[in-house]
C-alpha cells in the first residue's frame, strides 16, 4: 500500500509552482498561465497548476536552449 509521500502530485499551488520553476516571480508565473504555457484551474478561491504542464514547459525551454547551442 502506498503512502502519501509515494504519490506524485498532479497539481500544485502557485507558490510551489514558482519554486519548481527556479523561484520565478509571481508576475512571470501569471504570464505563463495567461499565455497558456502552464495549465491551471481554480477551485473556489484556490488556483491549482498542473505539474505536467510545468514539466513540459521546462522540457520546451531546454530543447530551445539546446537548439540554440546554449545548454551545457
């Protein structure tokens, strides 16, 4: 039987998403959400951001950096 620590979250709150994105700022996070680069939804007054969309955003940035010769 799995414990809660074994379960990867599907969604995170904005503060955790900012930490996952190397401490990006709140305005930057809001721009990423508004542009559709990160998927999110609200539940009541709480905003939730899809972890998979964060991972996909990072993968796209890494691929772009590699294609420009900027990744190490």
